[in-house]
C-alpha cells in the first residue's frame, strides 16, 4: 500500500473506501469492527492525500488501520466490553493512538474485545460475538480477537492490540495472521486503560501493547512507530534504538524447539505446525535442537506466571470476595501444587510473598539470558489447539474445559504457552504455519532475547518466504 501510495498508483481515499466497502459487505457475519468511524476515516484519508500532494511522507501516511476497543480514542467510546461504561468517551487519545495518527494512518474504527479483556474469546453484552473468519462456529480468540479477525478479512492493513495472557498471539494463531508481543516496557501502554482507571504512565508487571499485521515485515514497520517510552515519564530518553537482528539468513539461526509442557498436552494440529517450522529451518541449514539443559524449568515457570497473572487481576476484588478466597486458600493442603491451587494462593498472596515470586522470576530471566547465549530463538506453541468452538455457556472461566484431541483440560491452562514469554517479559512473534486437518489456521511463536525484538521478527520474515505466510480465508 505504501509503495502504491508513494508511486501515485492509488490514493488514501481509494484505499479507505475499499476497506469500508469490505467491512460493510462482510462484517455482519464476523462482527470484528464494533465501533466504526467511517466519516472521520474518510476525512483523514483526504488529509493524507493532500499532505502527500504537498510532498509530505510519514511512516504510515494514508494506510487504513484498526484499533482495539480498549485503547482510548477521542470521540469514540472505550468500554472494555463492560455495560456500565457503554457511554464512556475519553478526553484524550492513548499514547499509541497518538503515535499512529502522527505516523499518518487512517483509523477505520475499533475492534471487538471480551468483557474486561478477561477471556480467550471476544464477546460482550454491548457489541456481541466476534466469529472466526475461517469457521464462524469458532472463536477468533481474545482479547485482541476483533483485530485479528479484521486483519484476516482485509478490514485494514494493520491493527494494534495488547497482550497479558497471549491476547495478541492467540488471536493471530486462531485467525492465521501475524502479531508481535514486544519486550516488556518497549512500547508505552498509557491510555490502554479500563474506563474507571485514570490513564497514567504506570509501569506494567506483565502486560504489553503491540502490533498485528498480515505480514512479518509489516509488524516491524508498525513496531517502529509504537516503540519508545511514555513522554510523561521523567528522566528517560523518548527514543529507543533496538539492536539489529542477530542474523539475516535462515541457515544462520540457532533455534531451540520446545513442544511439550509438563502441565498440558500439545494437540496434534499444533504439533504438526511446530514440526513444519522446525523442518523448514533444518532444510535451510539452521541449527535446530529439541532439548537443552539451559531451558528454565517449565513447571516452575508456569506456576510463577499463574501467580503473577492472578495477583494483578485480583488486586481490586471487593473485600468480601477477597476474604472468601482467603478462606478457601487456607484450606488447601501445603502439598497441593496443582495450577488451580497455585492460582488460588496467588490471588490472595501478601506483598511479602509476591516479592519472593518476583525474585524467582528474576532467576528465570537470568536463565533465559544464559539460554540465549547458546540459541537465538525458541520455537514453541501459542496454545495447544487451533481455534475452539464458541464457549459462552459457562461465565466462570475456572469451570470451563478445553478439549485437546479428545481429552479435557482446564480452560485456563492453555495460557501456559503464552506465559512462557510473558512471565520473563520476552519478545515473541506469532506466525502462521498452515492449516489443521479441519482447515483452521495454526500458528506458533518465536521467542527472542529481551530487547532483541528484531531477531524473532527477522526470523518471521525469512520463514514467511518458506511457509507462504498469511492466506486469506476461503
């Protein structure tokens, strides 16, 4: 699109009109765009064409994009799918919305999310359910499911989402597109904020904001726009320079393949996707290993992630709910180290206990640093299965089950693979690998060293040439 715009082969208005026409034609069946903003989009496109006629050229000038509903954007509601905030309209744009606008984008509208961003699906009482473009009986993922579905359908060239428990990577995997979870702290999240909380430049413990696209190269293009600390943060430079990728040729990469987890099975379709990537790497001459003593303990990593995740989510529980959970946690046997027990203890752990968990996280981070002296990237699943059927009958996520090749597992446990990168704050790029026997997209993630985001992104580009990359739904 940018090449065509710069060559004068197409106008921003034409691109925008084409994207709006696609939304009006196809989105009734998918429900990806929950808040259209077509009038302002057309005005922005006219402004972009006029700016280009004056000789201006910005990184994304005239490119139509979408924005996850949870980002504040002046003139549009930010609800996080919560009915009590259906009329909340923020007073200022989120940092990343401001950066997109400064880069010259045309915002088509906002994309759907789950209630409070707390599901691996995207549905809520205000905007309804987003369907998977490959099979409408299945979820598009969450919480950036609207963005992934929009990209798969051609509703804009790029989107921005967020990721705490795989919310960028899982929808990309389910919908056959690309996403990148940046290194923790690389991209400022201010304004990707629940309506009841002031949009302040707080330091995140696990969550990041990041880019989604239909090609790996486009992820890098959008990350360049998004990267950098919050301008309200004192004492830090407002620009950041990431190191170049470790390699430029596929055969030079050193890749550790991790496809088995002590807490959850890997489904056959996802296993096949991992193997397709591993085989492509090996065929290109890359060093591919399936075992390393340097890999941090996956069971402990899963428990640490579970504790950190729920402790943050439960921080604002009502006191009566918190006290009930405390009583339930006190009844647990000290020998019970199941993930369910770990999560329950994590919800009510003291600050003293949290600091101990954080120390264990730092030990894991050091382990990852040592691993990345030997390897460049870790290749692993994003979730154990392709997109699962819509599951809205049980509102309590802790009571849901996930079918993995005929065996039931706790629904929440599928977050373990996403948490592998989230807990230590590492960058991870989600890439499509092909289709399952049922015709559903299957993706994997490429986890890289901290602040070396360009390494997994470059590997994603090279693999795209081998595997074929994004294919539109049929």
